[in-house]
């Protein structure tokens, strides 16, 4: 989106703003901090976030059609029901710390080497996503869908609740804990004691 003659926000801090009521101005936000902001059901189409930090923000049901997240960092944020596959894929890069992404969709997204730390990923759709080399530290995958997903070199050692069929997903060199092996063998009707 072109914005002739208008300066783009850079190095700004936005606190406790409700963008569900007062829409966020379209444009590029560079190295900005959003703290305690509400984006619930907000239309963020065509907004660009470059190297931005989000702390305690709620993106539940936000519309992210062509929204760019480039080196975006999220801490204590909610993404309930967000269709992240609709966002701009060019230079897509995000990290999540203590976030809730329940019922979100990451369908066909390329999120290589993404860090998910202490996240709730319940019922997330990871179908056909490329998560190569991602780290899922202490994450809950209860009800999440893995279908033709690339989880090669991912670290699931402290994650739980996942059901990943090695015949339907790429799992080469992924790391799992011994207790988590049950999540790989669920389809084989075996008993592990």
C-alpha cells in the first residue's frame, strides 16, 4: 500500500488502545510496541508490522488479509480463531511467548524456525504448513491438526497433546520426548507401558 507524503509510524509505543472501536490506521509500523491493545475482530488488512513487539494484546477473530508480520514478536497475546494463512507471506516471521492460538489456522504457512514458548495451540490447523526447525517449548497441542505438515527438525521434547502421524507428515530429525512417542504411534493401535 502506497502512502505518498505521509510519515509511517516508527519507534512508537501504543498502550491500551482498542482498535476494535477505533480502527488502526493502514500503513507500515516499523519497530513499534503495542502493549495491552485490543484488536478483537479488527480489520488489519494491508497493514505492515515490521520488527514490532506485541505485549498482552488480543487479536481474537481479527481479519489479517494481506497483513504483513515481519519479525513480529508476541508475548501474552491471544489469537483465538485467527486465520493466519490469510496474512502476507512475504518475509513472514513471528515468534510467540505465552500466547493462546486456540482454534487458529496456519494452513499452508511457511513458518520455518519459529519459536513457540509456553503456548496454547489447541485445535490449531497446521495442515500443509512448513514448520521446519521450529521450537515448541512447553506447548499444548490438544486437538491440533497435522496433515501433510513438515515438522522436520522441530523440537517437541517439552510439548504435549500432539497426534502426528509419521506416514502423513514429514518428521525427519524432529525431537520428541519418550513420553511424547505415544503421540506418534496413536494410529497403530499399540499399547505402550
